[in-house]
């Protein structure tokens, strides 16, 4: 059974959304512990960039594995 591109995107997006929430919480705890003071906007920007990269990586890998299974 193959997975459509739409379902691959939904799966990757769901994974990334949960990862983004975890990243925001982790950054809010870890950055101050390391002496890094960032604003909420900076925290959102940092996590947003990594979230976009994570989504693209997850989608590309899913599509690669779908092709390999054919």
C-alpha cells in the first residue's frame, strides 16, 4: 500500500507541529539555563525556522521511502 502525497504532507505536518510545541517548551527551559536571554519573538523565529526544515525533511524522507517500497 502506498501513501499519497497529501497523506505524506499531513503526517509530516502533524509530526512537526508536535515537535514545534516540544521545542518551544524546551527552548524556554534550556536557553535561560545556558544564560541565553531571548524574547518570545526570537524564540518563535528560531523554532519556526527549525520547524520548516523539519517539515521538509520529514516530507522528503516519507516520499523517498514510498518510492523505495514500490
